[in-house]
């Protein structure tokens, strides 16, 4: 079993920045691709960013590309999401997720991720 705990959400004005963190426990974190997803009220949960288990590659949704950066520190079992130039449409609950299997390339699909955190709220005011 794996546990994921997100932190770093909050209220920020448009144009501001936040850094989300997700700390994992319970299995070998460094062997698994990790992703960030978000869900706004009344909408489906959508892909935001993902990172290879060694950090060798990253993927971003078009809506956040160039503004958000995903990174990981395997020594700390933590993955980060640096969010800059935030917009009101970025308002959502942000979820961290871990891949089902080790050693795979990161996916943009929810069904490829078997473990999820509880989510952290990000609110961007205009």
C-alpha cells in the first residue's frame, strides 16, 4: 500500500505562485512515475503534469505548459508542482497520484495511476 499526502494549496491572487508538495510513504517511491491532476467544481478530473520515475521526462497539459513545473526529489520521497502566473481558471482541488507499476513512462491518463492523495485546494482570485 502507498500513502500520498499533498500540501501547499491555498488562496492566491491571479498572477501569483504556489508550490504544491506530495510526500509518499509505503513503497519504493523512486521507482514510480508520478502525476498531478486537478478537479474543478462540476468538472471531470483532468491531467496537469507527470514525471518519469527518474525525472528523465515530464509532460504537461497544454493549459499549464510554460507556467507549471513538475519535479521530484527521490531522496525525500516527494514530488512538487511549482505553479506560476496563476489564473482564476486554475482554481481546483489538486491531486497527487502514483503509477500502478514501477519503471513505466509517465502517463496522462487517470486510469494508469493506482494511488491518490486526498487533494489540496488551490483558489486563484481575480
